[in-house]
C-alpha cells in the first residue's frame, strides 16, 4: 500500500511539474505576442502623429476638399482609439479585429486624400508635403514589418496553445486564442504599386 501511494505521489508531482512547464511556456508565448504588438504600437503612434501634419499641409491647398480632410482626421482618431484599446490586451481577438477594421478605414481615407492630391500640382510640389508623404511611406513599411513579426508571434502562440496536452492547461488558466492583425482589404494590398515621376 505504501509503495503504491509513493508511486501515485511521484506520478502526481510529475503531472503537476509538466503542467507548470506548459503554463510557463504559454506565458512566454503570450509575452512574445505582447512584445510584437508593442513594436506595431510604436510605429502606429508615429503614423498617427504624422497624419494631422499631413492634413494641415494639404488644407491650405485643398480648400474645397474639407470633407475628405475631416474624414481622414476622424478615421485617424478612430484608429488611434482602437489601437489604444488593443495595446492594453494585444492577445484579445476582438480588440485586434476592431483595430484591423479601424486601420482599414484609415487606409481608405488616406487613399482618398492621396487620390485627390493628384489634382493639386502645387500640393504635390510642396516640400513639406513631400517630406511628410515620404515619412508616412517609411512608417507604413515599418508597420508592415512589425505586423509580420506580431503575426508570427500570434501563430506560434496559438499553435502551442492548441496542441495537446497544452490545451488542457490553457483553457482552465484563461489563455484565449490570439488574433493576427490582418489587412481589412487583402486584395488591395496585393495590387501592384504605381510609381509616378511627374
């Protein structure tokens, strides 16, 4: 009876130790997701700071396009609010979907602004506008790179979380699936980039 009890206790301790190891790895993967989002956060903040300057510069040339300029600022504010919410809990799938949707709206608003700016040659020639657009383009590239890193971290976290027996530890301890940050319109992102040297 004593030997059976000792064997049972050893097995129980082994199962508990294995569960603790799984829990610690889940925490590690979740922290990688949070760190990945922190990298996106830095670049999005930079982007949100550039947009009002861009709109102010465009405003002096595009006096008849006030509605478009207002839409850009409103979309920027919505995206910034969604980003702040997502930053609090980047592994929360609902918050990540809200951010992706808000970023899609901001991208559409900026696209309309850039399309309209083609009708204003003086605006295109403005040095401040050119610098801001170049800086915004550079920031967009950094956001894309950071988003790729974040999405990789989310994939590793979700894969580890869903494996057996890891799922047996993840569910009761509150490790929910994370959501990748996807473009709202992936078809538009696959379109070739147009370059104009006018």
